[in-house]
């Protein structure tokens, strides 16, 4: 089974329990909620990928990145390996 490697950023509003999530507007998972992030490019570390994706998607420069959790999940067509950073 094909494995898709993804990095995601969990962004919390300071002083609150509110998290930033976005709703997909396209593809097979349209309408579902996700944390900002995306697929790793060839030779890219998960940390570099989440920094790149947050800059591309939100124009956010990450200064304090902490490893949070790795999600492993089997979809019917692929295996997802998602490194989450806080």
C-alpha cells in the first residue's frame, strides 16, 4: 500500500483552547476539517515541510516548533503518516 507522508501544524490562540483548522474545499475529502500543512517534498524533513506549508498557506513564520504526535491511519487507497507539530 502506498504511504503518504504529511506534516501538519497545530496552532493555538494564545491564552485560549481555540485551535486553527481549515475546511477542505476540493478533492475526495471536500468539506472535512484539517490542520494546515501538506505533503513532504523529496528530501525534505517533516519540520521543514510544516514550516514551508505554514508560510505558503498562512504567511506564518514558525519560530518555536515542537513535535506533538504522529498519526498513522489506513485509508482504503493509501496509508497516511502525519507528523503533527505544535
